[in-house]
C-alpha cells in the first residue's frame, strides 16, 4: 500500500519549480515538524532541511529526537529528496512549560514569494495532552496564543504569501492563528491545512472568525477519525483511507496514497460517527467548570505518579493500580464527585450509542 514514504520516492526528485506544492507535500512537512529540530537549529538560523536533518542523523537514532521510529525514517528519506531537502528552514521555536504549555513551530520557505508555517501537534508529554484537554473549556490555551504571536512575527519578518499547516493539535493551532490574525496578515494567507486536528469548545467565540476564512481552510481526516471529531469542528473535510484501525488512524504514516495523491474515500466509518456521537453527548452533560475540574484532577493523578511522558507510561500505568487509587483518594470531594459524574456520563453515552447502532443495523437487515 502506498503511503507518504512511497510519495517521497516517486516525487522527491521533482523540485517545486517543476511540480507545484501539493496537499500531500504539506502533510509530509507537518509530520516532519514532530522531529526535534529545536535541539539542533537556533531560532535565528536559516538552514536547508537537508543540513538540519544531517545534524540529527549524525547522532544516529536517539529516542528524544523523535516521537516515533517512523519520524527517524522520514528524516532519512527527506535528506535524499531535493523536493524537500533543498528548502530553507527558519525561525525554529520550541517552548515547553511543564503542566502549562507544549509548543513548537518552524517556517519553511517554498520559493521567493511564499512560505509555510508548521505547528507541531501533541507530543508524548503529559503536558501536551493536558493542554489538549484544556481546550474543552478554555477559550485560549497557551500554545494557541503562542501560535498567533508566531504567525504575526513571521509575517512581519517576511513579505511573502503564507500557508499554515499542522497535524493534530498543530492543525488546531493553524486554524486559531489564521482566524485571529490581523486583517493585513489574513489577506496574505492563501491556505490553512488542518490534518485531523480537534475543533474548539462550543463556548469559544472563534466561530465567526473561522467563517471569515473558511474558503482558505482545507481539513483532512482519516476514515475512522476520532481526534478530528473532538469538540466543535468543521463539517467540511476530505476523507483519506488508512492502513490502521480506529484511533490509530490519527497517525499520518497510516494515511494511504493512490499514486502521487491521497487515496480518498466517500464517507467516514461507523466507528468514527459513533465516537463523535458519544463525545457530543458526554460534553452536553459536563459544564465548563466541571470540565476544568475533571482535566485538572486527571492531570493531578497522573503527575503524582511521576509520569512525564505517555511513551513511558503506556504499560507502566497498568502496573501502578495502587498508585492510581492512592492519587484518586488524595483528590478533594468536589474533584471526586466530578470525576465520577463525567466518567459515568461517558460510559452511559457509549452504551446508548452502541444500542442505537445495533438497532440501526437490525433495521437495515429487516428492511
């Protein structure tokens, strides 16, 4: 099955002067944004993607520089693909504040007249995931404010046409920055790519601003999209086939290609629709204040166990049942009450959605 690695093999030798920038190209750059270039490139440095990548590869494979093993393979592929390797990277900005903010952005210059700003999605840190959940009740989380500042800074520095892109939370940041930019900057934005990024909570006042730029926005989701269906999101999107199942389709390395283009499908899967219905029902039950308490309490439980990275906790947490129970017992009465209510509501919404799905299936069989 063709994927982004196949695309790089087929198109990597064609520079942008021969074949204009494509929707598939932006996904590759948005995925490359997960690589830890911030440890090798300074914010005031302009450098080719090839040279920056070779700095990382000179250290061989080191886990702290890559989110997943495929990121390492992507960097290896990129250095021998002139379509990407010759592009200039600049303004690499990496900011992390434990428990508060996880942000990374970089700018890639496509030609003398245009550039693409890339925002990193959620990494493996607990802080990154907490900030995602904070979006369920906050009108603006720290990385969104940082994304807007970054866009305005880059726009002021370079008089070029602007594209914005990101995967997962990075897609949300691209949307937020574009929608809230000054009118002068918005006029220079030609496209905003949201690759399976979550939406905004229903209390957020960003709707009208998003409506004003909707003609510039392209949202891509996998057929079993779940992250992209979170919160209040656009109903206008392109659907790509994936080689994985369920939530694992969020991984861009699973998105399928048909030759040099994405392999599109006509509709989302039943699992994706079920998930969206469950989350929508769940959010209706929880008030804005209860969502805040739930997120903070959950973070308090996880951080009390000394876990900073989900990569290290994925299996460890299964063996820490006593610590999980102890951390829950240390919550105050209000936090415990909200935790029980929201978890119960989630279970109930799931049960109702599964029942509705079963009835619909039976109706289809008898019809």
